[in-house]
C-alpha cells in the first residue's frame, strides 16, 4: 500500500519540479498585482491588524518565556535531584 502511495506522489511531483520556476514566477506576479490593486482603506486595515498582532505578541511573549523557563528549571531540578 505504501509503495503505491509513494509511486503516486513521485508521479505527481515530477511535473511540478520540472515547472517549479514558472509556477513560482506566476505566483509572485499574481501577488504583486493583487497587492497593487488594494484600496488604501484595505491597506490601512491590514497595517492596523499587523500592529495589533505585534502588540499582543509583545504582551504575551514575557509570559510564555517565563513558563518555558520555569518548565526547564523544574526538569533540570528533577534530573539533578534524582542523581543525588
């Protein structure tokens, strides 16, 4: 069964690899065209959402870093006390 799946993906991937440069260039061109067609209100909204996301990240990152640090400290404490 897995051989059939692998053969299927190798058949599908071969044409994609052959034309990857063309597909990527069309994708980049489409993105640039779509971005150029955005009205100023949409651009402002996207910028505001990005700024809000950055501010939320700035608020959450110290909390996450604290919990990760505490978890690592607890694991190291357990490891070293087990060996004593």
